[in-house]
């Protein structure tokens, strides 16, 4: 029997190689790694692979993903990487050992919930350094740190920042030095050393792996670079890493020679303005059973000989430069982060570990 299509094929050995390689290289700079699993829907098998590769812990933006990994018996320290919603506080304390936070009233709720559950919960305070996603303004950090330390069943595990997400601000030496200086300031103010000073995500790798001094930064939170083998400022391939740990495989359901341009009176399509391809006469077109409900078609790289012409909810339309394909044959694509995220979270895509 053939494997179900569409499916995502996942190479655990390539993921393990990537994670281990980044963990080892960053260790020489004094930097530990949280493996970030949100693009995998908190897949326990992948998380366990990251744990085997030597990560300090596992981070995910969704508490439901962390619950799946805890229930899937992944043996790790778990960190919630999105600020907790007040409506999920009890689950946060129950399943995650740490969370990233910016709102003192939420931290007070975590304290109360941790006390009720007789647990200790670690707080990483996120600082705004210009990208304008989450973060306390730096001037508010010392006061907030002191308040956090006074709360029962809560400990201040460290500070962190997140750049290159909303504003595209580069995590360079200037920004990292700012975070280092804030770590010193908080330690002076509270008289306690911070365990984790988390400089950012996969966009920080160029900075971290250049030979310079990393200052007080001793941790990064890495998702895309582990899974797809690329840094995220220019999406350059990282030396020695696999960029093909995942592939998305779909099945041909039509293959015919047809015109290159739609014909008739042209109005809007199901997804907005109609495409206006050049007229190059008849071409070999094929349709795959894969669409926007399954993954992000703009994030797919087709194999040699194929060009993606467009997609609807359920159909991916390709041009083939090498002749007609056999109906029932399969085509494999390389996903980018957006396509990976969509495919791993789509109920229509089967998963096959290879
Ligand atoms: C998603 C996320 C990460 C990981 O980002 P990558 O670019 O996948 O490495 C790190 N930190 C936070 C707060 C995140 O939300």
C-alpha cells in the first residue's frame, strides 16, 4: 500500500544533526539553546529528538502544544514563549516550568496559581529593544524585576528580548550589548545572578557565530534554524546544516497540454485578482491535490522542471517543462517556515517519519 498523500516527510536524523550542530557550535560561545517547537504543533517525537541533541529545554508559544509534549512523555524543561493569556494561567503553571512575560498583573496571577498548585514557576522578563513586539520598556525593567522577586512561588529566571519578528530590527552587537547591560543592572539591583539571558531567535545566529564576544548573552531560542537549516535575516543556508529535513509530497490528479493564459472574460478569482501570465502558447500543466487548506502554496519550492502557477483551496497548478506527468505520481516540495507551519498544523496532511 502506498503512503497517504498529501503528506509531510520528516527526517528525524537531519533535525537531530542540525540541532546538535547548533548546540555544539554555540556552546563554544557560552550560549545554550532552547529548541522551539511551535512550527511542529508541539510534536513529541521531534521534541524528544531536540532533547537528545542537547538543548537546555523546549519552548513553544502554545500551552496546548506544551501539554501534548508533557503528555507525550517528553523529558524536558518547558518554556511558554508567548506571554500567557490570563484565561490559561492554571495550565501554564501546570505544564510549563517557565514563561516569557511582560505584564506584572499576569505574573501576579501566575504567582497565585503556582501557590495553589504548590509549584515554582520561572519568569523570563522580556525587554523591548526596538522591534516592537513583546517587551517591557527598559526603564521599567529593574522595578519589575524587584516586584517579581517578591512574589511567592515565582522566581526570576532571567531576561530576554526578541528582535527581527515584527519590525525587522537586526539583533546586532549594539542591541545585544544593550541587553547585556540590562542584565548587569538587574543583577546589581536585585543582588541575585540571572540564570538565563536569552538574546533572541534564529535571526541572532550571524551575530552569535561571528567570533566576537557575546557579552552576558548565554541563551538563544531556536526554531527555524534547527528545522530548516537557515538563519532568518537573509534565509542563508547555515554551513553544515540540512535544509531538507522536511518535504511535502502531493499527488498528481490531472496532467494535460493546455493554453498558458486563461481565456474568456476575466473577473476576480476565488482568492482575489486574476493572474495575468504571459501567453507562450500551449504548455504542459498538471494539478496536484494540495491547496491552501493544506499548506501555504507561496512557501513551496518545486523540484527542477516544475513551476508553481497558482493555487486554490484544494488544487496546486504547476507547469512542467519536462513533459506530462503520470496521474497518480507524486511531486515533492521543500517548504519554507510558513508552509511548514501550515502543513504541520493541517488536519489534511499526513506525517511520515523517515
Ligand atoms: C518563535 C519564537 C522563537 C523562535 O524563532 P525562530 O525564528 O523560529 O528561531 C523564539 N522566541 C520567541 C519568543 C518566539 O515566539
